[in-house]
């Protein structure tokens, strides 16, 4: 019985994933949008977004702006995501 309880606790933690202030994410279902990656909201993914990511690099927590994959850690996976959107521009931002 004790093992079943522990299994349920572990499964609920895995299914819950990291809960950020923006949305509830599970590690396996996150598909970041360009809006998520445009940290400063300027409409383009550029060095300003990278500077914000650099300030959070290696940190853990729930409210990290650069934690795009929702694993509560800012690291290489998040860097790969921002690289995918590098220099892309959003339409109708600031217009
Ligand atoms: Ca992350």
C-alpha cells in the first residue's frame, strides 16, 4: 500500500510539471510560441531577449521569463528554443 501511495505522488508530480505564472505546463507538451520567446515584448527576438536570458541563466524557479520549456530551469533547452526564433519578427507589434 505504501508503494502505491508513493507511486501516485510521483505520477502527480510528473503530470503537473512546472507551474509558471503564465500558464500550467507539462514538460512533454510545451510548444513555445514566438510571443513566449519575445521576452521584452519588442516584436523581434534579438540580443535584448538574450540579455534577459543571460541574467536568468542557470537559475531555477517557477517565474523565470526564459524558461520556455517549463522545466523550471533556464538552460540549453531554452537556448535552443530562442535560437529557433532568432531574428524573427512579430506582426503588428507597436503599430
Ligand atoms: Ca527550461
